[in-house]
């Protein structure tokens, strides 16, 4: 009797008590709940993957789906024709599935723990860690990685499900899109101020190994396009080919044959008094006229602009006025140079040379770290050749647009041949000068200088 009483009085482990509370009926209920959870997890996975797959399709893949005879590929094309509706449907469906998964998981956890003996902290911990891990890993990460690598195949697999869901959730998704449109119209959009330096830095970060140097230069040209002035890209007055209006027709034709230009400024007495622009094509019907032909009547009105005008605005003016050349003047109305449509386009795509152009870059590359420049080369071209940003020498150049002008600013006088000056990490050596200007400069990059942002004049 004592042995029997000792056995009956001993308490089983807590785990056995929990298992004893679960009868055969409970097992069937739990099994159904677990099955529902697996189905919901599967739905969450394919919906999350679909969100990536549909919006990762390339333009070629979308075009192929649009022209395909496959019903699934045509369904993909139809869904992508309304991307906002597709995205709203996917988000509604994903949230509905995930909320259902969390709700059933909470109920199942409470049942397994027991209503009376349940520890709220334990339940919360299980839900927080377990459910978050399951949904994030199996319902988000794995399907999205797979969908990213096999976007078209994944989209073809899930297209029928998404198409049905679009019809089911259309009332709710349409209502949400309507509310979103109302808010978007009423709420003022926030503007963002971003500098050209920040955009250039973003380009350096985002352009990968497959991006060529030419493509990077084009992107940088686009970024800096709105901040570049006409003075920076113009051809200086000393390099401008222009004709005196007093020339007779034969003298004019002789100069035209030597110049090779299709549009030439015409001045009276001095280049500061531009009378108009001569289009060479206008002379073709009069090619056989004698020297007394009044070619002045063919002049087109000149388009004058200030030095500070930005080339993006100038390009718009060229398009609106249907002209290809502008005369750059200073505050006193004196001619500083000319800007053509080609000059503007070259700021984006680089130098453009046709079969009649003589290749004259204004510099010679000796090796990767040594260059010889003509003094008249613009600072934009110098920076491009040296592989630095256009504003790299802004502190030293002042108002100068040419390399020779910048060095005169730095020396604060007219330098002599053989003189050197260092603007880290570059050393400038004057190779040739005449009585009026610096003709040739040698630039050497100091490869030992690592910090290119702090530059001191020695």
C-alpha cells in the first residue's frame, strides 16, 4: 500500500502534463492549423517573389511578352500595363497573407502553451523571433533572390494567380489608388537640393566595372551641363574666324575657301562690331557672280549672349530661334568669342571631328602622368585630360577660362620660360612664352600625393 501510494503521489514532469492535455481531437485541429500556415507561407513566398519578378523584367522581355502567343506571357504584359494597380494588388495580398499567418500562429501558440499555464512573455518571444524569422527568410529573402535571378520564369509561373487576385482585390486597390492620387495632388512635393559635386560622387559610386570611361564622361557632362557657362565653352576672339564687311565678293570667296567654316561672323572695322552671321550655303546660288555682288544682303541677324549664360539655357534658345551660333559679349558689349551648337554638344559627348577637321586637342600626352598643353586650352579641357572634376582648379583660376590665364592668376604676374609652380598633386612648368601670352605648359602629376583635395601653392 505504501508503495502504491508513493507512486500515485509522485508528480510527472511539466512536459507530460502539457502532452496529456492534447487529445486526439486537438491533434487534428493543430494539424489543420499547421497546414494552413504552410499554405500561407507558400503564398507569401510566391507573392513576394512576384513583386520582384514582375518589376525586374527588361524592356526586351516585356516586348517579347507583349508579342508572344503564350497566354501567360500575354497576362504578364497586361498586368504590367497597369503597374500601379499591380503593385497595389500585390501589397494588399501580401499584407493579408502575413496578417493571417501571424493571427493563426498566435492562436496555435496559445493552444500549445495552455490557456491557464500560458506565459505571455514566452508567447510574445516565440512569435517575435520565430514568426519574424520564418516570414523574413522563407517568405521574403529566398523567393526574392530566386525571382531576381529567374524573373521571367517566376512571373510566368505566378501570373495566373496574380491575375485572379487583381480581379478580387480591384475594388480595394482602386480605392487605395484613388486616395493616393488625392493625397498626391493636395500635398506639396518636397524639393531636393543637390549639388553637382554630390551627383558626380554618386556617379562614381553607382557606375560599375562594365561602364566605360567614355560613358562616365558623358554622364558627368550631363550632370555638369546646367552649371557650365558660355564663357567656359566658347571659342575665344583671338581664335575666331571672321570677315570684314568691306571685302568684295571675290576676296570673300577666297577667305571662305581657306576657312572651311559653314557660318562666319561678319564685322565692321573691328570684331567688337558684329554686323551679322554669313551662312555659306546662301552663297551657292550666287557662285558665279562678279566681285561687285552685294553679298552683305545675305547676312543673318547675330544672336548675342552674355558670358554668364548657362549652356542648357543657350541650347533651348538655339532650338527656339533655330540658330546654331551665338556671339558672346562682355558687360561693355565687346566680343569675347562665339559659341556654336557643336560646342554645347561636345560638353556631353566629347570632341566631334568631321572629315574636314584637323585633329588639334591643344595638348599632347607624354605618359600617364605627364602632359604638354598649349596656353590657350580651356580649363574644362585641361581637367578632362587630367581626369579631375571641372571645378578642381576653381580656387586658383579666378575668372580665367584658359590654362595660360590661370597660371597668370597664380603667379600674379607674367611668368618666364622655365618657371615652375606646384598645385598639388600637379606641377606646372612654363615651356614657352612670347611677349603677350603663355604658349606652352608642361603638367606633371605627382603620383606620391594621395590627398588630391588639399592643394597648396608652393
